C-alpha cells in the first residue's frame, strides 16, 4: 500500500492573508495620491467657471459701460451659483455641487468672483478659496496662485 499526499487545490489561509495584507498596504499608499488628484481635477472645474463668469462680465461691460452688479443680471437664474460634477454652473445647493460661486464687491467699475469648495471638495485644504477680479488678477487662499490655478 502506498501513501499518496492529498492533492492541493487552492491556497492556504496564510497565503490568502499575505495577499490581503499586501493589497491593503498598496491601497494605503495609493489612495491619498488618488484623492489628491480628484481634488485637483475638480478644482479645474471651478477655475473654468470663474473664467466663464469673468468673460461674461467683460462682455456685459462692453455693452453697458459698467459691470453687472449681480449674477442674475448676467443671465443666470440666481445670484449664487454652484459648480456641479459635470462642470456646469447651476443654481442652488445639492449633493453634486463642488463649489459655490458668488459675485462679491460688485460695483460699476469693479467686481470679484469667489469660489469656495462644498461637500467632499471641502477636503481641499490647499485651496480653500479661489478668486478672480475685473482685471483678471487671480487669488488663492491659503495656497499659492501657481499651485491652485
């Protein structure tokens, strides 16, 4: 009578746990970098929205010889807008809103557009506020303009 070893199909528990630990370590390393890339990508949507509003204000100035005192005068439904996940300027609050956009310090000869992060985008601690004024001067707080824009 010969003894044969039982056939091994599959993995041992130790091998499985080792693979799970390695995957966990990889996830811990990669996840923060991925989340930072998401924040930066969404920040670009706010920058684009500010530039779009800046262009509208410039066009308004050419036609009326003054800047619009409100966003509704620029043709939007509300005086406070938001940028959604699709990069669209929309009115009101909602779960898909990334940035709140408002017109601050508006007068006939000057204005300032401000974007503040909402929801999950509020984790962007590097660029808590983005601003653009009538002369095209960009602002970022607390980060630098070069990094945030």
